[in-house]
C-alpha cells in the first residue's frame, strides 16, 4: 500500500494545536512597530506574543536563525512545513529541535516529526526507530502511535508490528472523523496481518447450498 505523504489535519491530531492558531510567547521581536518589517530598535530580545498563522515562512526562518534556542518556534515552523508537504524542510528543523529541546515534551514532539519525515523521505526503518524513541518519552501520544502504525504497515510492510500502536490508539476517545480514519486503517492492518474478518471468511468452510 503506497504511503500518503500528505500531512493534512486529518492525519495529525496535535499538529499545530494552539501554536499556529492562537500564538505562543516568544523571546523575540518579530518586526518594527511601524509594520515595515524592520527589526525593532534596540535589537534586544523581548517577550512578545504573536499569532504565528499570520507570520510568513521566511520571517519564521529568520527568527529561528537569530534565536536558535527558541524550540517552540522551530517546532511551529516544522508543523507549517508539514502542512505544506515540505518534508525536507520539516525534517531539517525537526532534527535541530530534537538536539536543542530543553524539555521532555519538546524533545518527544521533535522526535515524532523527525521520525515521520525521515520515514516518508525514504528511510523507513530509521524513521521507525526515531518514532519508537519519541514514544518512549510520551507513550500515549496519539500522533506518535498513528505515525508508527502507518510507517510499519505502509512503508515497512509489517502489519504484525503495526497492530500494537494502532490498537492502543483505537482505545482512545476521538471524534467521528478520527474514529473512522483509525478504524479503517486498523481493519486493513488486521486483514494484512491475517487476523481480520477477511482472513477468517477465507478459511471458513463453505455454507451448504439450500
């Protein structure tokens, strides 16, 4: 089964939750007060809350380059690139975020995106290993479980290994759209692993003719 490399919202529950929509506190000044885009003077870091959805990619790139330790901003940029299917850019920043992360949450998030992009860019086994590392930090993260299941099933051809994370994911409460997505995928994985309804019907004796 070919992998869908799209990174739309249906596939990623937590992608950008809060960060892109409502803004985060940053130790940077994004632009001059006159709206010209020139850096505020003096060039001293200040705590500024911005709505990242209104900031273009090149501006986020500039801020991240000038403030490499602001990992939440870098992760917001990763999510922006994932939404745009710019996997190489997302991978590059996810790797840097994983190195610089100062909290377990940020490191798990960075590893999650790094593993997903690494797998989609052709290194499935390496990506799978990184996703396992992410889940070791946050074992119940839904994105991580979903990514791991898809990588193992679609990119590694191991439905037997995909069952665990997807069954764990299926046990969570979720909205109807997410439930349909997970249940459909899990049904495909169970059939491929030889444990689904299709496999059972194939081995059942034929019913007598009436």
